[in-house]
C-alpha cells in the first residue's frame, strides 16, 4: 500500500512542484480513529511554503488521483496530518 501511495504522490508532483522537495512518510496511527495510514507531508512543507499545514494538506488531497476501490477517503484530521482510510 505504501508503494501505491508513493506512486500517487509522484503523479501529483506534475500538479504541485513542491511535492518534489519532500519524501513523505506513511505511518500506521496508534489511534484507529486517525485512519489506516497517515502522513506528515503537509507538516514537512509548512516551513518551505510558509503556509498553514491544513491549507497545504487540502492542496495535496486535491492533487491526488486515487482509485476509490483502493482508498475509501482521504481527509484532514484535527492534528493537520491527513489520514487515509482503506477498504479491507
């Protein structure tokens, strides 16, 4: 699954050049309410772009083209790290 997500980010680099500046990490959150995987991509870009991480996360989510059969939804959590929920 992480390979799939990395490929989504690579494709999104065509829309958002700044994604080329980071290597996002995908982690399994300790709290299952935070999704199946989360990433720190927006937080990594906050200093570079000097923008609110929530705004950056929204831009990234809009740029990701994913298969709805694989990913149920992608949303921003209250902690500004967006979470990825997958079908099982």
